[in-house]
């Protein structure tokens, strides 16, 4: 264990000098700050193990320093010092999470003992967390942090890591193929429910009656083919997280039933009369603009507000050009391991990858590189191994000349689906992969827009 780092905050420089000498002599790494605001600033820079702060200081006081420390790191011990102790201040300090409340003047030995206990408590918490992490890695595999280094993506990850340990409902928005399920699984792995199951379902991949049966369960005889009771996924996910992908594809009737689950925390299986309590964290995702869907009457506003407690928006890959090379190398390393042979992306191929817009986002990049790995007989992946749509860079999607002025979202979606089908020579399975939807969802959209499917 390295020497603990302690930050001392006081508005009197003489006290700072005295405490710095005392604690440095006792083996601590000591940093000081004059006044509460400087203390908060230094806390963010130095990341101390323990904070020792005076309570009464001009401007920003010790209680504000305590709150800032709790926001930065809830496990950081904060010791408050005061020459004018009051019961009210002491109670508030304890309620806000202070480690100790000591009154001036105090004996040096007493202060050193308190600071040392605080540092040991901090170290013990770290070791316990590391032990839990190691157990989780051994038993279930380490949490896989989504790959990316661009600022827009790192901003999303930072927020995800903040809300991960909570039990709040999270709505993840973003285009198809941006990695919404990967992010949802990462949030689950960081939560207190990580030891529980991570259950997911694509709400756009199943017909309404089958989706309700999967979500809520059913009892025997409730419909044709229901030959036995079936447990729903809300119940199966007990103690864990339930990821509802493409939640915007739900029918109005199913939305009503989902809203009841979120409000009452219980489900009623299809054909049943008694409710079953559920204990699950809800993570949802959509590639639709739910605000627009609400205006059109396609999505319930009350359900949206229930799902939209915390919102994370994954940027498209076209807004993350710095991540293309990083993701490409990750996928190639994985293909190399599974195929047991060396694979390498040439600089020319990487230039092609970085020059493409990736309308299908990360999923399209992964599929393109998997194809390239299969089509490459040697070690070097050349541009010729990539799909033609990437190397030719034409036609461009949604050409302005082909759209009317001020097109609706439906017109844009129809045009985009048409372009992807053309790019894939009419192959609906490949088109669905590029679009990031299930073939059944694509089929429904083709019917909905009256497009030729043959």
C-alpha cells in the first residue's frame, strides 16, 4: 500500500502549515488548499484518499466541500474540523456522509489516529471492490467496456458509468447499429444487479400477441397453442436487468401493459387474473424519434416519461471518425483469434474504411470486416475484399433530388430502405443487417410503405 494522500482545507495558512508538517511526518502524502473553493478545485485534480477540512470558512464552507467530495467519489472519507461545534451542524455533517466530526483544539495523536482510520477504511473499501470485481471476472467474465475514444462517445460512456450503479430506468437512443445493446449490457455489468440475469428482447421482431406472451407470460389455455403455463421475461429477469430493444415498435395495446408494469412493478400473464411482482431494472432502446412518435400518436407520452428517466444518445459512427480505426482493429483481432490465422488491415484499406460514411454504423463496419476476413486468402486485407458499396462510395443515400421539399420522416425512411436494398442487390437479409433491424421488421416496413418485396 502506498502512502495515503490527504488534502487539508482551511482558510488559515498557519493551521495548514502545522497540519501539513504533522501528517507528513506520520507518512501521509499531504496537499493543502486555502479556502473551500480552492479545496474543491484541488480535490478534482489530486483525487485524495482523505479530505480534512475546516467547517467555517469565508465563501465556500466545509459542508460544501463535503458535498463536492461526495459527488466526486462517494467512498472518499471527509473529516470536518470546527472550533465552534453545534449539534445542528454535527447532525447535518453526519447526514451528508462525513466520516468524522472533530472539535478544535484537538490533540495531535487524536487527529492522526482519526486520519489513519479513515485512510484504512478507504483502502479496505477499495480492496473489497477489487475482490468483488475479481470474483465477477472469474465467474462471469469481465465487463466489456464499449470501444471508442472520440469525445462524443466518451461523453456517453461517462454518463453511463455514472448511472450504471443506480437502479434508474435508462432509455438509449441512436441509429440502428450504433451499439445500444452493448451499452445496455455494460450498464448492467456496472450495476448492483450484475450478479443477476441480463435479459433482452427485440420488440420489433415479434407479432403483438407473441410479444405479450414473451414479456408477461401466459397461462395454459389462454390462446390456441398455449398448452402449458409460460413464465414471462419480466419474471425471468428477477434480480437483474431487462433490455427492451426497439421499444418504439410496440403496439399501443402492448404499450399500455408495459406502462402498468413500470407503474405497479407487477405483471399479469396473458389469460391470468392474479398479478406477479417483478424485481427488475428496465433498460430500453429506440432508433426512432419518440418525441415525433408522440406527436403522431404512435407512442404514449406517459410511457415515454416513465422510460425517459435517464437518456443516453449514442452518436452515429459518421460523427465518430476517430473510432473507425479502433473498432476495425478490434474486429480484426477477434476474427484473427476465431480463425486461428494472422490478419492485418493494410493502410490503403484503412483509408477506405475511414473515408466511408457508415450509414449502418458499427454493425455495418463489423459485417464488412467479417466479409473481408473471409474473402482474404492471405494475411493482408486489401480494399478489394470489402463490399463494393464501400469501395465505390456510390450511390449516395437519400439524394436530395429524389426527395420532395420538407420530406416527412416516413418518406426519408422509405427512401433510405430503398437505397439500402439497391446497394445490396435486393438481398433483404443483408439489407436488414445494414439497417440494423430484423428481417421480419424490414418485411413489415416494406408492406407498410407499399414497396415491391419480390
